[in-house]
């Protein structure tokens, strides 16, 4: 199953609260739409740890970096687990994204284990921290 803006995909763990599952689904859709949609789901002081060398970026730097990688065409998650604590939820999952880096070539597959920390705010759940640990596609 793949994610497009109209059809988020996730193999949800039954323990994921409905509002958090909705935030996760919105995140997958936002990945395919662009930085404004992602920004709307992130806290201003969100920190992202990612990349093959362990980049540590604030929200704006990450969004610029992510946009420079090419358009995300599809995103999906599986093996979703969730731990809820007062006003915070930690979601860990396996995430796949297909990114269009070069217009005439097939999309590049990125696989990662993602950990997202969501915080309950007056505006709903907002992403406060994310770590992506990339892995090589299976042969």
C-alpha cells in the first residue's frame, strides 16, 4: 500500500490513540505535499535527526534540506508502535518513501525506521522531535 495525498497508508498498532493516528496520517500526506503542510504539523522548536551522517536540524533547516532532495511521491508506514505519556506520544515505525530526484528516472526508494515524538497542544498534536535512521533496501 502506498500513500498519496488522498489515501494515507499505515499498518497501525491498535494501541495508537485515534488523534495520534490522525496526526501520523496527516504527516504522511504532508510529506507528499510540501514544506508548508509539514511546517503546520511541527512545533517551532522541533528537532530532526536524520541522514546517513546523523544531521541534527531545526525545523526550517530540515524543511529546506528535505525540499532539496526532490518531491516525495508516496509515503507509507508499517510496524507502528506507540507509547503514551502525559501530553506526549512516541511513535516508532518502519517508513518507506518514494522520492522523485530526477524527472526522467523512476522514484528513489528511501527506507527508514522513524521515531516521532508528538506533543498535545491547543491546536492538536504537533511534532516536537523526529529521528530517521535510514536503512538499505533489501536485495
